[in-house]
C-alpha cells in the first residue's frame, strides 16, 4: 500500500513533502509559529478590551442605580417645593386682597385673620 502523504503536496507551501529540506520545513514551522503567536496576541488584546468594557459596564450600571435613587429623591423634593409654592401663592393672594381692602378703606371686623383663613382653604382645596 502506498503512503498517501509522501507524494502529496503540502497545503501550506504547495511543495511536495519530499522536496522540502529540513531548513525549509523549519522555516515554514517558524512562520506558522509566528503567525499563531500573533493570533494569540490579538486574542489576548481582545480579551483585555472586553474585560475593560465589562468593568466600565458594571460601573455604569452602579451609576444608573445611584442616579435612579437621586431622581426619586428629587421627585419628592419637587412635590414638596410645589406644595410649598402653592401655599405661598395662596398666602400672597390673601395678603394682596387684605392690602387692597385696607387701601380702599373698607373695614372688616376680622381683618387679616379672615383673609388668611380663606387662603388656607384655597391651599387645602389645591392639595
């Protein structure tokens, strides 16, 4: 039986195995080793890049959680400030009404107390 590998050409070099000298075989092996080492270096660089991206992603996820908490707190503060603003607007309107009443010379037995009570009712209705 004939050995199929002896007469076959090398897939990498295109030369028949019997035509290759030990020096050529060594050079071909060294080229293949360098090519594989370059491929390994590229893969290691890719792995480093992916690990860095994963660390960055994890940091961003943590930041997102923190920002969501901050947003929730700010929403609560906005509601509180809005409520306080409504109170101030109602009191300001009551004081303007009282000021106008006093300038017009009309006398009210209860005066400012009535005006502030009206403002507090408006505030309660707004809430």
